[in-house]
């Protein structure tokens, strides 16, 4: 099974500007993001930590990134999972994806394909392309669920429609090679070729 590691941090951290409740907090978010982008991880952490402790899902997610990557703090997968899970429970899709990834890889917790499935299913149902792709792989190969190629193809199509390259490649191969009990269909394959 192939799956990505953490999503590109730079693009994910841009979520810190969404729905800022006050100008002061928006200033803090901008300052933390600037510090992070400048490689000043401890400074970013000092801004995000109090926000995360007060329940800010974006700050919790960013703390998870810092701990997962050992940026400004000692690398600690268990602590990363704690922060990702708190943000995931508040509905942050990237946090749900990364919580699933931590469970799949057994990082900070015993590996659990069922827990990975649960978190990816939650994010996929809300349109998260990477989660849709990973869930499709699980359905295609029967990982933590029975084989369901119809569901796998549906999820790959949803992710591919968002431009997910892994999903597009999976569909291309499926229709080129006639995988998962499908007949080879060159016309369908062309639709998904890069």
C-alpha cells in the first residue's frame, strides 16, 4: 500500500488565517507562520502552544507538525498524535488525515489499520482528497475492510477530480491493465492519463 507522509507543511499552515476571531489573534497567527517559514520553530511554537492549549484546532494541528518533525521541540510521535487528534476531533480535515496516517504507520501508537480507516473515512466523507485516495487503496486491497472495488473506484474518482495524482495513476493503471476484475478500457484509461 502506498500513501503519502504528511501533507506539504507550507500549504497546510496557511489554514492558520482562516476564521481568525480577533485582530490580535490574527497578528499572532501571522507572526507564528512567519517564524515557522523562517525556520524559527521555537518562536512559532511559543506562539502556537498557548493557542493550542485553549483549544484552537489550527494551533493544535501546527503543534502536531512541530512534534512530528522535531522542529523547535524534541521529536515525539506520541505528542504529535495527541495534538493531531485534538484538532481532528474538532473537524480539521488535515488533522484527521494525519491522525489516520499516524495510526497506519504506528507512529506514537500501536499500528491500527482500523483506526487509520476510521479517520480517513471521516475526512474522505468531507472531500479530503488524500484521505479518499488512501481509503480507496484500503478498499481495493481489502486492508481493514473487505475488498470493495466499486467503492475504491468511486473514491479514486472523487480524489482524481480534485487533481490527486495518485488517484489519477490508480485509475489509469486500473483501466489500462484491467485490474480489480475490471476489463481493460483504453478510452477510460486515456481520461486519467497525466
